[in-house]
C-alpha cells in the first residue's frame, strides 16, 4: 500500500519517471541519478565506493544525518574516490 501511495504522488506531480528503491545494501549493481543515504558514519565509509560506482555521470549523492564531527572523515573518503564535486550544506538541529 505504501509503494502505491508514493507512486501515485509521483504521478500527481508529473514525476512518473521516478523509481524509488529502498535497500539494506549499497552494492546493488545499478545506476542512479540521485542516491540519498541516511546512515551512520561507519556504514557510510564502508560503502562509499559502492555508492560512487552506482551514480550516473552527472548523478548526485545526498548524505543525510551526518554528525558534524564525522564530516572530516567523510570528506576524506569522498576525495579518495574522486567525487567530481562536493557541495556541503550543514543544518544543525538542537535536541533537548
């Protein structure tokens, strides 16, 4: 039922060509225009090469939920696998 609602939303917004894939593994042997990864630092670092390999030439990797203190390690890993460009936007949200 949830998949149907997402697909219906895509179509209502004239974005029917979107294919949403949710996976527990980063090694999917497919190509994507956009990859959204909301995972912790260690899992991200271990899977960065797979994520990079699955991006189309002009693809975008969006990382979410990264702790500020983890940024240097992630940036180093990104530079090691030759991402074409790195745009960083940090949003901090305080929790009580």
